[in-house]
C-alpha cells in the first residue's frame, strides 16, 4: 500500500520519474524485508523462505500492474 501511495504522489509531482520510483521502492522494500527477517531470526523456522516468497511475489505483481497503469495513463495524456 505504501508503494502505491508514494507512486501516486510522485506521478503528480514528477510524472517522468514513475519507473525510477518503482524500481527504487522495490529495492527498498526487499532490503527492509531481509533486514526484518534477519532480526527476527526466521532461519530457525522451517521453510521460512517459502513463507516469504509467495506474498512478496503477489505484492510485486499488483504493484507492477499499478505502475504499468500509471505509465499508460501518462503516455495517453
């Protein structure tokens, strides 16, 4: 939800940087998730990687579709 909100704000202020914002936010989100996983010591949980990957991929898909929609909207205007 945070990524979608930030991308909407960036679209209004700097519409030419939507793609760059998307890539930066994905890098930031993935980095934060790995830091949180290390702090929680999830390596002791069996199959911890399989609990992380599906939700991340679903959110990545939804955010990618939203970013594509923003880019198409910008191209049409």
